[in-house]
C-alpha cells in the first residue's frame, strides 16, 4: 500500500490536532488537591441559598471586590446554579458572574467542579462545614484557591480566627488570605 506524502501530512496534522485537543481538555479536568478531604455526609439542599465571603486568597477575577456573595440553587438535573456578586471598589460598580457546578462523584461528598467560562472548570471542595450549615471552608482545585463563607455578613473575630487556624491545618497559606469587607 502506497501512502502519498500529502495524505501522510494530513494524517499527521490531524493526529497532532487531536493530541493538542486532548491535552487542552485534560487541562480542564478537575481533581481534589492532594491531601484535601471534602466533607462527607454533605446535604446539597441545606447548602443552597446565599453565602457571604468573609476571607479569600485574592485572584484577578475577584480583585478589588467587596461585599461578595454567592447564591446557590439546585437544578432538576442535580447540578447547581451559581450567582456570584461583588462590588468593585475601584470602578464603583457591581459585578456578577453566573456559573454552574457539578459534583465530581457522589452528591453526599462536597467535591464539585464549577464553570463560569464555557468548558473550563475549577474545583470547589467544601473541606469544613459546621453542623448547622452556617460556615464553610472551601478549597479550589489547588491550595491557591480558598474561601471562608458564612450565612451572615460578619462573625466574631475569635470565630473567624478559629476558622483561619482550621484552614492552616488543611495547608492554606494564611499569609495570602485577605479578609473581605462586607
């Protein structure tokens, strides 16, 4: 069997394109960071509603945002609608981002992936949650992403410090954590 040079080049280009697409898509895969254990016995229905961001590791998509909240609602297909909202203290305007989250496995394990930009997902792992579903520690797909969430816009400083110490025990670098003005 004789393969022409142009057929070989087309086949090689197709193989390279497929390999590139596979590499790009595998970069979108979401995993729980090594050593992080999401909450088990998680009740998604109890987690739904509004949470206020009290502390975070800052990133460009949240830069200069204050009064940050996240509203979660359960969809019929088991996914979670996400509406993040914050006030840009530099531009003096509200910013919103709508997304969708999906569980990585069983719905009673608080390991999810969330997307605000098409097929690109980030991790959302609830690693600590009080029994009344009032405070939550969340670590993303790596230790570079961290949030303390509360059902209330504030909490006693001592309680916040205890949550920060708990975050440290999970490996969060507290030098990078910023408190968020509500």
